[in-house]
C-alpha cells in the first residue's frame, strides 16, 4: 500500500495539507464536504501537490513537517514538484 501527502489550494487562496492512502477518494470527500472541517465551504479545491511515501508513519511525519512550513516555503515546494504522477 502507498500513502500520499497532498496540498489543496482552496478557493480563498489558503493551502490545506493532509495525507491519505487514496488521493481520488479523499479529494472527492473534501469536495463533497465530507473531508476536513477546514476545507468545508472553501471551494473550489484544487490539488496542487502530492508526494508518495511507503508507510503511514512516513506520511504522517511528512504532513507534520509540511504543516510547519511557511506559506512561502509551501509555494516553493509546489512550484518545484507539483503533483507527481500516480
């Protein structure tokens, strides 16, 4: 099984970071209002970054690391890597 860390750009310009083992299902959940409370009402949501990791633990640690980044650092990460092919 693979795990993914992802960033969404919300309609209000904010960035949301999360992790999942199914990007498509998680994105659908966010868009239908069943995702994180933060993303509800902030649509449209655009997937702007993904990173594949081998374990749940690695994904959770990477999510934590990204959440601690400044907005400028997150934007640089997005500009550098963007969405990886799955």
